[in-house]
C-alpha cells in the first residue's frame, strides 16, 4: 500500500500580512536612520477609520496592485526625539538643532523619513507579492489639539488597523493603515528578488545629500574663479 501524499498548502497573503510588512519597514528605516531602537507592538487594534491627530499627522495614499492609506500620528515628544536622533546621525551639531516641535525643520525631517519608509515598503511589496504600488508624496501636518482630520480613501471593502510604536525613550506614536480587504494567493512557486535592505536605502539617501553638497561647493568655487578671471585678478 502506497503512503498517502500530502498536498502542498497554497500560500495566501492577507491584509494583515501587508500591515506586518509595513510595520517592519517603519521599524527598520527609523531604527537605522536614528541609530536607536524603534519597536512596534505585537498587538494590532481594529479601528473603524483612520484619522490625523495631534501633534503631527502624516498621510500617504497609494494605488496600483491594491489601494490604501497610511497614516502616522506623532506626539511632540516622539517627533522631537526622532528628529534629533536623525539629525545627529547625519552629523548636525546640537547647537543647530530645532528645540520646538513646531519648527519647520521637524516636520520636514518626519516627512522625509516617511518617504523612506514608504519606499522600503513598496520595494518589499514588489518583491513578495510580484505587484507594484505607487504613492504620492507624504503630507505632514502640525495639528492643534482640537483638530482631527479624516482622509477619504474611496475603498470598496475597507479594513483599518492601528499599531503602537515606541522610541528608545519610550515615547509613543501610532501607525494606521486602511486598505481594501484582499488576499494574494500564490499559484506557483517563484524566485524572490534580491533582498531590499533598509540600510542600503538610508546610505543611498545619505550619500546623495553629500554629493549634492559637493556639487554646490564646486559650483560656487568655479563661479568665484571665473569672476576673478574676468576682473584680471
């Protein structure tokens, strides 16, 4: 009698798996960018809708293989800590750092970090799901305590989740995701693309800033030299 053969279980990826990918991207990028641990809770909260809350609210809409909305709400303490650690890691001296969470520099840095997070997330989605999503530029808002904003995503079967994140100094911020209820079912095995590393993404961004500074310095020097030549100096 022949032994019974087991059928290969079909691999299914759900919206919660996509949320986990997003959480890993956020934790990985922020940990690398700030050189300090940024962790997320293993418990996920189901919510009825996403919203932007004080003191900083950031949102990104994406579309393509699936549609959705990513919202991040930072308290002023979490925002200042992430901003300060990131700028120190980039070589900024303490005396030049903003000390108020309402400073434009804080919002700019948080928006840039969100852009890096979404870039890492879309890369992971392209690799694991073999589909592509595109996103708009992250929008960062400084909010008054009395203001709560909702963003309409026009989803057919919306699912919303909230995850708690913690900084190295135990400051809290929240990630919210709204997207259509969906499943990706693997029809057959495929080779995954090369690993998309958050460290590489950060290093590329950092080196890009350095190259921009070098170009500005060279351009300025060439301008000065040409001016001296015209004056016969």
